[in-house]
């Protein structure tokens, strides 16, 4: 049984934008090593427990990634990481500048996900709530001081305020049907300014695409490596002989949005976007995903229900 006690942690510095993806899925990750002569194989798995701080939007993203990485055949590295590490969800008392998590079904406040929940009370001071047995065991190691009744009430008040007044504009998210209804010409207009840098993929907490390669280590020793990949890049579909199945930039742009707002919802029952806004923050072309989604939702309705003028 998980304890209902709350604790206080002080002198904890938390970045305004906790970058989650590189914490659970490294940019460059060694999968296993092998020797061609001895045929010995060594799998590389995490061995040390660590705590990973994430935001409420990232906790929702993690639920989706679990569905992808843990479905059979599961990913051994990811499974070990999930079993070993403790995930602490840090509540957002104020909205981030580009976030729209409320529009995608989320909230500034965690909804029971993760192992621990942290709520800021004042600078570098957080109230800690235990959500799982793993979280409780981790807290015991820290020997934290129990929260006072006053601190607990202050936490509840702060969370209530963040839920009731998130400070975000609510935007309309296009449905799978609306995404499918939008003609290619419209997509070409939107994608015309895309630089194909891949930052949107690399920063997205729900993107899981990667490429694999084999690296020579000398003396018949090799390693199998995986690195992040991005579906907006032409090289993403590169095949033997230098042929690519999707050379058109607009088609790749469509695929990204179609996957997030059509394929994932219909396959897994959740959106492929958690409204974190990181793609906009890092985009050198300043593609505002909120404006794009609003436009797509509007165009999708117009195409499906054209205005008929009486003659």
C-alpha cells in the first residue's frame, strides 16, 4: 500500500523546460556489441537507478511511448529503463509560453501519472506526493521531511488555481476525418516554408523514429548503434542505391501531421501531440503549430461541408 503522506524537498533546481526525450531515449544509443570471430554478443542495458523529472504533458507522452515500445516484441533497452528509473512529474503552476496542453486533453497539473508528483511551493521548494510503490521506496532513501498541514493546503490551492485558470488559448484540434479531407494543394501552401531541419521531430516527446547502423571498434569488434531519425528528412526513406520513396517535401510534411492527428488516434486512441509547443520553440522557420492546427481544422470542415450558394 502506497503511503498517503506528503514530503518537502528543498534546494531543487528545476529547469522551466524539462527536456524529456533524451532522458529516456538517447540521441545515440548502443544496443549491443559483438565480435565477428568469437561471435560473442553483449547487450547494453541500464544498471543504475535514477530519477527523471518530467512535465505533465511529458507524462502523457510517456503513456503513448509505452504502448509503442513495450508492445511485443518489446524494446529491451526501453523496458529496462522504465523498470529501473523513477519518474517524477513536476506540476506547472503557470503555463509555458508556447504550450497548449489543455487543447490536447492535458492539464498543467499531473493526473496521477508517474511515480512521484512535485508541486512548487516557492523557489526551489517542492511538495512531494507519492504515487507508486517505486516512488515511495525512492523517497525513503532520501529521508525527506514530512509536509506540514499548511504546506499541503498551499499546494492544493496552487493546483486548483492552475486547473481553473491555465492561462492558455484553447484551440481546435483537427479530427482524423478533417486531416484526410484536406487537399494536397493546401498542404503545399503550409509546407512551403519548411526547412526540413528535423528539429520538430527531435524535440517532440512522442516521436520514436530512429535509424540503426553498425560501428567498427577494431579487432573484429563491432557495435550496433541507433540514433534519432526524423520523418521530415528526405533521408528518412533512403533505400539501397540512393533511392527515396518520398522525395517530395510536402508529402513528408503531410505524413508528420497525419501520423500525429490521424494514425496515432485511430491506432492507439490518443493524440500523437501533447501540446508541449517545443516544436515551435525550436523551429528556425517559426512554424506555429497552434496556428497550423487551427487552420487545418477550419479547412477540414470547409472541404467536408462546402458552402452551397443558392442560385
